[in-house]
């Protein structure tokens, strides 16, 4: 049976499963402040066995399947003192409770800071207000990572994002160095179609020159991941894909010192050690970690050594003002095994074609943040941050069918190519929200400004050594390219949430972004007078969205928003003397339309069902032209437009609830229809229309379905992940080329199993990734790490221990 029919059948089974038994009770109640005002977004947690609920907009909450007996319950809301109470639960009875939290030192406009009380692995929508941002009407997902049944040491994205529909995973190197994901059919390379952040701090190396996220925090450090889709782009930036924020754990604020140590062993020499310390001393709350990981990886000759460090400290200057300083570092060195041809992949997917290729980024991200809440209606956040460091590589460059062997004339290997990017990206952001009343309509206005100053220096085509070690020294001459790509930009936005009724909110917004990028430097193969280039970015962007909550347990959301993606250095830079760049090259732009419904059915089936359409104009590519003398050249320009429509569905429901064990199932399924609506590309010495062709690397179906069995102190999850076939090029070439650069990427299904056991101060975890040892690959890259087949990992095993004290 087709996987898509299995996914649909599974989803229907969740919705239609029979009512649960009555050997457990239910807790229903409300959370408010002492004045009786509902505290939407507050969290309520049963301590043992763990159960959790988020308070709705009307202040109500419900916790199902609570074993009978006296249960301790903790309520928490940002800015309020925690409240602990006990509730007597009887089988088959609804126990009702009213909780009123002590007056806050300053109200936070309904925002909620999630403190890890959600169930491990759960997915919840974000609150309508988060910090100084309005998220009402947006498709959002908050993933609780800490304690989840997943291989976090190797950052396996299909397990981390198991319950998020539509996430496409690009398995690039199999060593846990990077997370390469995308949403809604966009390019997953180093997540560069997303605005990537850690604790709100921008991580993209250079949004205007090279937006890849080379900085990659260890997932052991992450409490939760917050994902916002594209219709909120007016607030956080221009990316079509949306926002992804990795929220770091915090220390135990009731103690001066708390320690966590996570150590992992696994297949192919995996050893990872993560050690963190945190706590609170007087007015200062602090947290820091150091992580090291080494691994030989699945492919032969592959080798990875990675490290990460982080330190943050928050000073409560006054009840209304916090000042936070943080600095993080991410570095790794990876020995690249090289691409394969299709025939080599079928013969032995673990083989390698390179043993002298290396890649190594080393990135530092400092940030200083001020959070000010002068009164109950106002929230201001100011931040300055930077991304500094380099991305370096030394490689023998060639297609998969070009062997890296000693030269017959010298008996030595050919010199390798050295490439170095230096990042110097600085950002200042100011965000504010203010609650007010317009006539009789309660409203919240959000506004902000961001200033960006970037200088990307790119040195490439240096003649390196003929050795095999990681060595960036040049054996002769200088770099064939030595360029600076400098950007100065400012962006301002404003949105206003009008709450026309207690159930209906409408949020219009606008963003203005203006900037200038200048490229100058040296190209050995190009006329120096043709190299300087000025690029102006001037974009007014508009959007509107709405949210309707007919019931306390569900809501409808939707909106439309414009977005753009600036032309980056690879789009502008001529690769060789046979290329020219269009002087009228335009930034890509378009819009996203989405709508859906999310909530809880029958108090037990969590769901989020949505549809979207995304228009992406001015895509970058090349056309074949001829100069005045008739000589052909490739003209880098805007080549076409695409339209992607899709459906994204998430369902999760308990199948069995008993006092000692619960069984739940989930499904995260997406269907995509991505086609070129205009455009042509150069192929075979002519320009070929691609209208109607499928967009490359976009499957029709992605579905991840799983079952979790949970006891009082243990849990186990089985996950099946299916990704449909894709094309590697806009021409939709089916038959693989001899060098593996183009051709269809076959569909694949992966089965993962993870389990954990919790004891006082100790957690044990074990897992098998790719249990059935499927041999597959996810993408044929057009550029780094090189065209061809890049096999993903076969079966691997890992086990870890977590110590807390």
C-alpha cells in the first residue's frame, strides 16, 4: 500500500479510536491572577506521574488520564510566583481546581516563558505573545527537546522534528555537525532558508552574503525548539522558510550550583561528552556548557572532531529590567569522504572517493540583551549581537567519477584547492510591544528596527599542498578570488493586533527594508574593472493575519505575508571567465498564504491541520547567451518563478491509558505540489523551458509516524519516516548521469527506535537509528560538498547517561 494511504489511514485511526477507560480521573480548572484575570499561556504540571497542560485564552486548562490518588500540582506563569497545591483525583471523576497566582512584580503582557515543564518530545503552539513579538494567527510549533526519545548527540533531525509536518531533512555528513532542514519545499542547505537563532540571537553567518548557519549548538544544550512559519516574516526578517529558535536550558534557579553531564557512546567510534553548570547567585542567573564529540562516521575515512562552548549570565538590575550577556562558540573539523556515482553507491554506500578533503568552520556568537518591562502594558527588548569566525576547506575538486590518485608524471597527488570565508556580521535589534485600547477594541502594537553591518571576505581557488592532512597553507601564488561582500541595511516593522471580540483577532503589518551591498576585490580570471558591484535592497513588505477561537480547546488561524530573499554572493559571483552576472539581477521575492486549525479534540486528540501556498519569484540561475563575436557564455540572472502548495497535518492521541503505562501515537504528514510557473535554464548548449516541471529536492509526500509507550519512569518510541522521490535539477532528469550529479533521488523509509529510563539524578538512553539498515541518500547537491550521491547513514547504535546533581 502506498505510504500516503497508510498516513491517511493512520490519521483517521487516531481520530476515530474508541473512548478511553474510566480507571483514571481528569483535572479541570482555571488559572488567574489575584484579581481574577485569566493567565493565558501559563503552565500547569502534575509532578508524578508527569502530566502537563497549557492554559487557554479563557484561563481554563484540562489534564486527562491522571491516575487516582492525591497528586501534587505546580502552576507557573512568567513573572508570577509559582503555586503548588494538592488535588484528590478519583477514577472516572472530574476534579475541579481554581488557582490564583501571586501578583507579579511586573506583568508581561500575557507572554509565557516555557520552562521545560512540557512532556519530553511534545509539540505545542506558541503563545499569542512571546517576548516582544506577536505570534497570534501564525503557524507555530514549540518542540520540547530535553528528555525526548531521540538521538540528540548526533543531531538526527528526523527524530528531533518527528512531530513537525513538512520538515525536509538533508543528511549531509552523518556526524551531527549540522542540522540541514527546510520547510515547504525550500532549500535545506545548512537551514539557510530559515532565520536561525539561539535564544533569540541571530546565527546565520551573513544574511546578505552567505545565510548558511555554520554555528550549530549541541542539542544536549537545548530545552526546546521554537519554529515559526513564513507569515510572521515581517517581524523577524525576510526568509521564506520562517524562524527557528534553539532555546538553551537554564540552571536550577533555586540553587547556587546545579550540574548536568551527558555522555554518549555509539557506532563508528562515536563519543560525545556534554557538561553544563548553572544556578543563581544573588541577582545573577548563569548557565554554561562545554561539549566535545568525535566520530569516524558511517563512510570510510570520514572523521569528525567537534566542540562547543557557551556561557550566559543574566543580571536582574531591577524588578523591571534584566540584562543578559552570552557568548557561544561552535567548531568542528570534518574529513569529507567525497561524492559517489550511482553505480558506486549501489556497490558499497560506505566507500569513499576522497581521503584528502577537509571542511572546518569555527564560529563565535556574542550577544548582549536588555529586557525591560516598565509597566503591565509594555515590553521592550534591545539586543546587539555578532557572528564572527571562518569557514575553511581544503579539497581535491572534481566529479564523483574523477579519481583523486597520484599523477603519473610525478607520482604525487595534485595540489588541493584552499577556500576560506571570514565572517564579520553585526546586528542590533530593538523590539517593543504596547497594549492599549482603541475605542472599545483592546489592541497590542508591536514594532521594531534592525540594523545590519556585514563584511564577508571570500578567498578561494588557492593552490594548496599535495598532502592528506588538514592544511590551509598555499604551496604557491595567491588566491584566485579575494573578495569582500559588504552590506549595510536597516529594517523597520510594525504590526497591530486588534482584538475585535474575545474570540477574534486581526493583525495587519508592514516592514520596510533598505540596504546596500558592495562587492569588490580580485578575480584572477575576470576584468578587475568589471568586479565592483553595488546592489540596492529596497523592499516594502505587507501582510495580514487573523485568529479565531470559537472554543477554549481549538482555534483557526491564517494569513498572507510578503517575503524576499536577497541575492547572495554565489548568485552574484562569476565562477569563471565564461560567466557574466546580469547587472539588473533582482532579489528573489514572493509571498506566503496559509490557513489552518489546531487544538484538542474530545480532550485527547491534539491536532494541527493547515494548507498553504507560496509564490517564489525571481529565482536565480543561468541562461546561455552569446557575445558580440558569437562566443557563448553563461548569464547569471533571474530565471523563473515557482508556486508551491501543500497540506500539513499533525495528529497525536493516546491509544491506551492505564495507571502503570500509557500508549500514544502520532503522525506528522505533509503533501507538496511544487512546480515552476515560469522560466528556462541553460542545458546542452541551449536554453530549455522548465515551465510545469517539479521544483528540485521537493518530495510529494513526507510523513513521520510513531508510537510512544510510557511508564512512570521509562519511555520508548518507534518512529517510521518516509520521504518521497525528488529530482536533482529543474529539468527533472530521471536517469542518473555517469558522474551522479543529476538524476532522480529514490524514495526511502527509515525506522528508528529509542528508549529511556529515569532514576533519581540519572537518566539512561539507548537507541538504534535506521534499524532496518536502509541504504539511501537525500539529495544530489549542486554545490558544496560536491555534485553526486552522498549516502546517508546505515544502522547505528548509541547509548547515553545523564547525571544531574
